[in-house]
C-alpha cells in the first residue's frame, strides 16, 4: 500500500475541477443569455456574429431613415395639396368669372386683387414648406454656379544682374608677361654618340610651359589651379581667368610638354662649321620662337560678377470656384453603401407654374388665364402623384428592410444566444457530478488511514 502519493485522491480532484469549470461556464451563459461570451467560447462564431450585428444595426438605422423620408414626402405632398385646393381651384374659378362680359372693369379689378392675394399665398406656402430646414417646394434648378473670389497670393521674384568689377591681380595670381624676341631659343646639342637624343625647355625653368605664338603679348597664370595656361595679351577685354580667388571663369590651358629629338645618320666632319642632322624626329624647332620677359606693361582685367536678388511681393489672384447644385434628396435606405433612394424635390412657385403674371382684365386675358391655370393645376397634380409614388416605394422598402433585419437577427441569435434549457440541464448534471466528486475525495483521503491499523 502506497501512502506518499494518493493517486485516487488526485484523480478525484481533477474530476472535481473539471466539473466546477463546467458549472462556472454554465452559470455565465445562464446569467448573460449568450452562448458566446468571449472569443474563447467560439472564435469563428464570434466573427460571424459581429458581422451580422453590424448589418442588423445598419438595417435598423435604415428603417429610421426610411421613416424620415416618408415624413419628408408627406410634408411636401401636404403643401402641394394646399396649393392645389383651394388656391389654384379658387384662382381658376375667379378667371372663369372674369371671362364673363357681364362684369365691368371695376368688377374685374376686384377679382384681380383677390388673384394677387392667392399668388402671394402660394409663394408663402412654397417658401415655408420645410422638413428639418430643407425647403421642399422652392428648389432651384440643378446646374452649376460659377463663383469668382479674389485672394492675395505671395510670390517671390528673382532678378539676376551682372556688375563689372576690377580684378585685384596681386591677390589673385602672379602674372608674367612675355613678348616675342628675335631668333630662336638656343639649343646645345652635345655629340657624344649616335643616335642622339635631346630635350628642349624654355630658358627660365624646366617646369615652364611652351609658348605658342598667338599674339604680340602673353600672360601666364601660375598661382592657382593644377595647371598653368597662356592667353594672348592683346585684346584682353572680356577675358575670364581660371584660378582667381573667389571668382569663377575659364581659360585656355596648356599641358606640360617635353620635346625630344632623335637624330640619326650624322656625318661628323673635321671641317669648321655647324653640324646638322640628316633627319630630325619630332617637332620642328622653327615652331618655337624665342620670347623674353616684357617690361613697362600694364594689364587691366575686368569681369562681370553675377548678382541675384529676390523680392517677395503680394499680388491679388482671382480663383474661380464651380459649385454644383443638386435639388435632389438622397435617402440611405440600406445597411450598405449604394443602398440609396433619390427624391426629386419640386419648385411650385408661381413663377415656375407660369401664373405669376396672369391678369383677368380685360376679358381676353381672363380667357388666357384659364388655360395658364389649368397647366399649373396639371403640374401640381403631377408633382403630387410623384410624391405619392415615392411614399409607396419607401413603404415597400421599409417592409423589405424590416423583414431582412428580422431574419438576420434570428440567424445571429442561433449563433450567439444560449439555449437556456440545455444550459440548465448541463448545470444540473455538473452540480451532481461535483457533489459526487467531493464525497469521493473525502473517501480517497481516508483510505491511507487504514495503514494505522497495521501499527497497532
């Protein structure tokens, strides 16, 4: 017999805890009336139920919207009914009376005064027939209204000018001026062996550049930049130099160059005189005249500096706004986008009906007025019929939406709501099992006590 681990007691305790959990879940469902109280109860069912609930609430609001639309239509139709009868009917009656030649001018004048009062009453009805601030019988025609407004716009104006300035040569670069001299640069050609190679450089230093004859005077920049260059000194106006401190420009640049001559086929002679090679490979020496540093020269450099200025100004600007006028009322009659119903409102002012200028004096005008009033009555009757059709259509839509909401609510209830009878049965079962487990747990705890009998 094992007493350290009471396996029957542990098993009974596990059963008891499961029964208690079922009892707690059943109590939660019975108290809330819902089968799904959290996502843990049924994740998929909860998702479906929430979508259905959104639809149901949307349908319920759509029903209220439809009822408001029906009220709007009824208000408009009621205003038309008053215009129809007694106002237009009375106006027609007066026109027929005035068309009778038994009346005098004064009689027709009195009739006209009453007609003017009727026209004023019709316009008052159209101006005051509203639903929640929306005029129902005094609606402008659809179209676009162009509005032009003036606004102040801030703009920035940029101007670029060129200012002539004198270059300070001493601070920018060092300049050496050369002028052409007679003769060629002297070359010393030592004859030691054959073939002979020779190199020629300007007389000042090996790092100088060659001078090519492109003008009477030449100047050279050496202070700035990776390379030096030569520009003709005559006609200097407008020259821009590269390498000047703080200034931008361009110049013609010459690369370093060493001219090598290789002689071949020399004929040495003991006679006095000059020796000339039979063949000279490379550049011709006559291309390189001799130059000496010039003196008493004065150079003046002038360049154009770019100056940009910005000015902020405020200028008026006309903006055209196009506003679209829609005389219709759009009702949201469903739970989804696009479930709409359009109600075309009416304009039954006397000017729209064509009776604002009618007159019953003399008799001919009274006869014409009868026809004009008949047309107005026909238009008002047509508008009343239209509103009646709107009301019937909205009532059908309301009935359909209500039926849809009812069926969707029933479907959602089957998913979300709890079956009370089933839950009470589960609770009764779990209570019995819990009580039995408690009793068995007591017995399981008493089983190891039988070991004490062996110790006596």
